[in-house]
């Protein structure tokens, strides 16, 4: 059995509040200097290379 569900988030804030940084952190495009980033109980901070690519393709999408 396969379940598909969709969550969409709207991130609002003033300029300089960290929206761009947040999106890049959860997409794995940027590494956190301190702490960990976890999505679906997966620590993406430690993923590198192909594993990070596969995770991002399956779990994260950024649109304009």
C-alpha cells in the first residue's frame, strides 16, 4: 500500500529574518554551523553526496 499526502507551507517574514537560509537548510543546500536539521526523523545534516540528493528529491521541493 502506498500513501501520498501533500503538505504545503507558506513562509512569510520581513527581509533579513532568515527565510532564504531556512529553505536552504531544509533542502540540504546549506549546512548548519551548529545544531542538526531533521526532516521525517532523518538527520539531513549528516547526509552527503548521493544520499543527500536522493533525500532532497524525495522530500523537499522549493517553488517560486
